[in-house]
């Protein structure tokens, strides 16, 4: 029998101390950046399920984590390196809350509720006994990763969960206060300040006698002096006071120190410099450009796109496109259930990216949509797509050698080379923002500087002065020096119509042939143009429809959401006469995704009975183009 542990490093004494406690122990682990946290958790789960006298079953262990990226990593490590914990289910807080609610209250359409509303409802359901009444029953051990990022409603939910099972449940909680960077999710500045280390304080007050606190201090990620630049400040950031004034003062000092260390590192200069462009294009290993905010990320990504540098822009951790092969599988079968042999035939016929593990595709899909015969229930697969609950490990983005990301979206990831956009001074931040949290800024910069394995560089900040945030639509747009000027708009994941198959609405084409063209002829990074179909708005608060063109071929239509948002950003006031742009340039295909729309429309279009088909997902910063003379504010 193959030893799965042979491919992973041996445990250090610190890691072994985390693995060893019994199932009813209450363990809090402080794990610094690159300390082998995931490796240790896998061995901890194995230990909980392998003890001779008191081994737990998989259903008795509840594993929760903050982000989908962390969940995917832990699942992958379990699959490769666990002996006993292969069947342990790992979920995000949001996914677990949704499952709890749909089981406890199946008549409610929980997909219509927001993430935060579901979290609050799950908190209430725990108190009312929904967990123990569920299929898995009362958990014997709860594992929670990234606990430093528990703030607001999610912190309340986890506290309620642990408190509800205080007499019958052990736990292993892992976090690092130095990497607590999600406090911004609490909108009120005073409430946000109160969240600093609030969960840790609650934990120590709730378990004063039996809380076991352990630490993982050795860094296994950084392999060079440059990569270790910020690591020495980790313990000090972990000990940062929760008292507002003291934290602000100390946080500002840490921020200045980190910024000074970064500025002493080699610089790539401006992103448009030929040396920089060529270096980013030719670097053979993984590299990330890390930005303070989405505005910087948009501008950098657009610049790289214009210079022909292949890359991927990291979307929000909550965005989860369903991969293209799913639509291909469902379109090619008229049955309601699918066996493994036929599944493999269909996936092979469709084609999947090189390196795809078809065994994993089958196991994961059957794990969430299995019927009583052991087949995949395709009706349930469609429901997963509609509800946004398609398995995390199957919706992971295709790996990219070069990634452009905000620091927050790169949390938990690591790269061979990291290039950090030069941060502003604290004085500059205060000029740009009404409220600045120095401690939060310091922790975010620390996270950015602790992502590399080998190289750490800096990059001059791009010019973002013309990007404005439309508070109504929550989109960035390109403005001018006058308030009424509008020159472009940010693409969103919601911009392509999914209600009807492409080719059946606004423009007409053979839907089946168009689906084949999307699957075979459209690739991530391809440029697209939005062209106005006609001049008539489709509603009082909407723009006219726009067709998505790929090499001059129509491939999709914009969504109602895009038409409303375009109207919102261009309609400056009630008397402002909008001249709709003829075209929008500068956008590109992020990926092709499977979406669920009208089953009747899908059937009429010859795409099968499941109502699932392909559409392109757009990304980028679009620029308006008008062919005639129009109002100055909307043309360029």
C-alpha cells in the first residue's frame, strides 16, 4: 500500500503538538504565514479518525473555512495526503449555512436571500436545534480555519455553534491575527474597530480553564532573504492591541516600517516600461501582481492586456463560474441520470483542459448529486447551478502563470515571485479616504509581502485618477475632470444574458452551432466588443440592448443588469439626455461558463431538456466609442 505521508514533509514538534490532542480537546492554534497550517490540519483530521479507542467518523467532524480558495486547498491536500480523512466534508461558512437552512427549512427559497441574510438565519437555526436534527447530527469535533477573519455575522454564527455544543464537542481553531484583513466587511468604523480580535477574546473568556493554545512559528514558504522581508514583524502584529487608539498608533508605525522595507527592495518601475512588460511575459514560474484595491487591479490588468501579456485577474472569492464541460455533458444527454461510464465518454468527447482529473470530476459531482442508484441526478446538478452551489473543487479557475489580484483576494495563496504595488504614505491615504484604519493597512501590506517563495519586488502605482466608483451600481467607471464626463465602464460577472440561449434573442443564429463555436473557437483573453443592437431602451431605467461580438461574430447579448447599470452611470440627472455609445471596446473573455436559464428556451433551441448552456463571462475596463457627433460627456 502506498504511504500517502511519504510525499509530504514530516511533522515538526510544534505541528505534532497540534495533531495529538484527543477529539474532545479545545485547541486554538496561532499559525504564522507559511507555517504549514494546511499540512498540519490534514494530519490532525487523520488522527481524529484513526485512534483505536475513540476514533471519530467523517460525519462527526465539521470543517469550516473562510474562503473557497482555502477550502479547495484543504480538499486537495486531503485527497492527496490523508489516510483516513478522505470522506471528511470541508465547507465555507456560507456553504454550510446554506445547507443547514435548506435541510431545516426546505420550503424557503434560500437562494433568493443574500449571503449575510443566510448567515443570520443559520445563527438562529443553530439555537433552534437545526444542526442536531440534520443528517449528520451533533458534531463531535469542529475544525475552523482562518478564524482571524471571523467578523460580524459570521463571527456570531461560529460563536453560537461552539456555545450550543459546548458540553459535547471539541474543536481545533486555526488563525493568525497578523493576517486579519477582512474587517472592512463591517461597514461602521466604530463597530469594525470593536471586531479586532473579538473572536479570540470571546474564546478565551468562554473556555478559561480548558483552552489549549498552541503556535506554529516556523516558516516553510520563504526561501530567500527577500521573501523573508516582512516575516519578523509577524509576532508583533499578532500582539497588536485591540484598543482603538493604541492599535492605530502602533499600526501606523508597523505600516511605515513595512512600507520602508518594501521600498528598499528592487523595483520593476512602471508597468508600461519595456523591461517590466518583457519580464512579466517571460517569467516561467508563478507570479502575482498584488494591489491595494480593485481600481489598481483593473488598470494594471488592462495595461497588460493592451501589451499582450497573458494573465488572469483574480475575481471575488464568492464568484464561482461553473465550468464549460458541464453544459456540454448536459446538452448531450436526454436522460435525468448519468452513470460513470457514460459520463467519461461525454467528458472525453467534449474535451477538458490538460491535466484535468476525470476521476475527481466524477467523484465530486456524484458526491453532491447522487441518486439512490449511485448515479448522478442531472436535475440536482441543474439546481446546484441555479443556486450557486456547484462544488468548489470543480469551479476552481484554470491556473495562470501570472495573476493580477488585490491583496484580499490573494489571501492564502503563494507564488514563486510577488510584485507589490508601492503603497501610499499614511498621509496620502488620509487624503484619499474619510476613514483609515492603520492597523488594517499594516496587516494587508504584511499579507502581501509574505506571499512569495523566492522573489519580492515592488511596482510603481498605476494612475487611477480617472476611475470613479458608482455607488448605486458598485462598478468602476472611467470619468474625466468634469463630473458629468463618462468614458467607460467596468465589466461584471453579471453582464451576459443567461435567460435565453445565445442566438435566440436580439440576434438570430443557429444556437447549436453557436454553442460549438463558443466551446471550440472562443478562449479566455480573447477581445470582445459590445455593439448597440438598436436605439430603443428595453425599460425606463435601462439602456438599449448590446450584442457581444467576438471577431465580428455575435456570441451573446448583454444582461438586464448591464443595461440598468449602464443607464445608471450615464444618466447624470433627470434632464441629462443620454447618448448611448455605439460600441464598448477593451473588454475580453474571462472564461466560458455553464449557466442555467429557461428550460423551455433551451428545448426550443435544440440544446436539450436541462436548460443549461454556455455563455462568455466578461472582464476588463470597457471604453465607449461613438461613430457620430454626440454629447461630449459620453464620447471619446
